[in-house]
């Protein structure tokens, strides 16, 4: 993958794949791209997105915009809005109402609700903790301060609940804590990005969220949107 990114020309890509350049052009057009540069920009952005360097991500984003002939702040806004709209559409079409109901059932039955996330997922956990607090629910936001999340989760009982939020590239501590908690028989509601997520096998209920196409800087639009109907659906029962 790194060889492809460094040799970012159509001829280099074709040589790396063992194809003739003309074949590479035909494949790009078959897949719906105007030419090789547009197709390379998409693949290059996906590869760079795995990097921890934001400088690399900015450079990849420039490459994508250049290929699409979009530049400037308006292009930034349009790209992230389009990605957010697509992610919200995917959320509406793919999250099953019965999964939201089952998750709300678990919240309703829980003695204490623990909420766990790290990195970019943490604002979603903060919102859920805030909303549960407004409903007067006993909850614990596991913020990792002092490395105490594991110790605090040891207090959880089978009558409690863990809500865990994590997306690719999954936070190792979150994955480890979710696995250990589920093994103790404590139910887990996982907000993640699909059945291949390492959280999936431990989840009593899994709510899947697609990041959207602007994956160089992954959006929180869909996860935050999902968190709201989850707590509102739960809160409706508490206020009746």
C-alpha cells in the first residue's frame, strides 16, 4: 500500500498492478470514474486515512479535491456536508427499529449504566452520559482519567449495562474492556461500524454507524444522531 501511495501516477499504479496503462484507464471508466486520476485519489485517500498523521490526511484531501477540481473553504464545507448527509441516509436505512427498542429495554432494566469511549468517539459518550443524567439515571462516564476505567468497571454487576462506542481504528483499551465485561455476563450495547468490528462479538445489541465518505477526517454526524433517538426512546418510558 505504501508503495502505491508514494508512486502516485497512473503509470506507476499500472506497473505495480502488472497491467498496461490503457487497461488501467478502462477499469477506471468501467467503475464510473472519468479517468485514472479520480480513481487514484479515492484509493489514496482511503490508504492515508489509516495514518495517524493529520498532515498526511490534509495532503490526501488536497489530492482528492484536485482530482475533482474543487478547492477552498466552500469545497471543504460541501464535502463534509455531503458525507454527513450520506451517513445520515445510511443510518436511517440500516438501523433497525427493533435494535433501538432492544437497546432501550437494556437501558431501562439496568441498575447502573456505564458509558465507554476514547478518541473521536468520546464526544458521543459524553452526550449519552449528559442525556442520561438529565433523566435522573445512575450512570458512569468512563473517561480514562488516571487509568481508572478498568477499576471502575470491576464494580459493574450483571444487572448493570455497558454502552461502548468505537470505530475503526478501534481503541485497544475499549476493545479489551468490552470483551472482559461481556465475559462477566454484563450486557453490552455497542455503537460501532459493522459486524467485523471487534466489539460485535461481545455485544448484546449492536448499532451500526457508517462514517461517511469523508473518511480522512471521520465525521461524528451519524453517531451523534444515533445517540439522540436512543436516549429519547429510553426517556419516553421514564416520563410516561
